[in-house]
C-alpha cells in the first residue's frame, strides 16, 4: 500500500514520475524477511 501512496504523491508533483517498481522493492524485501522470520519461529517452537 505504501508503494501506491508514493506513486500518487510522485505523480502529483510530476506527471512523468513512475516510482511504483522502485517503491515495491522494500515492500518485497519486507515480505521475504517476514516469511524467513516466521519459518525460524515455527522451527524453534515445533
């Protein structure tokens, strides 16, 4: 969701801004990190 907000703010200032793919990288990294942490917790408590 934050990537879409960044895209809207960027296009408000300059209609030629396409920031969505650049903004998705941190979101994807967060999802991967969360999945890795969840896997570690499941392994520790199982």
